[in-house]
């Protein structure tokens, strides 16, 4: 649970999946708690605990339109990998898969889109455009 002042405002989870990968999810319920750093803090704690128990490969899926969350995940060390299509799901037709390998922190290859931007970083929506263009 994620709590502030004794009040539960959200949760974070980590579930074992195949090939030594673990899936994480974070939910901060009410908008008044968004963009306050609570999710990032929860991820930092989760990552620290994962390292202690030898978990290194973590992924998540996020709506490509959720640029606020994508920026937060990037700050935590996740990198955008690919867009996943769910054509039969009318509520969530696609997600952006993001991954972090705790054994390779600091060794990630920077996306061409970021390098092409003079190393200044890139906005989440521009990163998504670059990923989609790379798939074509």
C-alpha cells in the first residue's frame, strides 16, 4: 500500500512472470495525489527491495497516452521498449511496454530519438512517436 499521513492513496505490486521477469503496477487513486512523487518513491522502494532478493528484470505496461506516468517511469530508470496491441480489448487497445534490468542500470543504450535531440532528453509523446516510427 502507498500511504500518506496514515491514509492509503494507492498501491504497488510485483508479480513473477516468465523467464525471470517480474511485472509491476502502481496505482495512485485520487488526482489530488498525482504528480506529487508518491509513485516514484514507491518504485524506488520496490527497486531497492527487488535488488535485495535478486530480482533484476522488471517490466510494466502503461497507456501510451499517459505521458505523466511515462515520464515518472523514465525517471525511475525504466526504458520504453515497444507498443503492444490488444485488438480485441475495446477499453485498452494498446500499451507501451517499459522495462528495467537492475543489473544493467547505467548501461542502457540511449534511444536514437534522444541522441538526435542533442542529448537533452525528449518528451514522452515524442518518444512514443519515435518508437512507432521505428516499428514501420
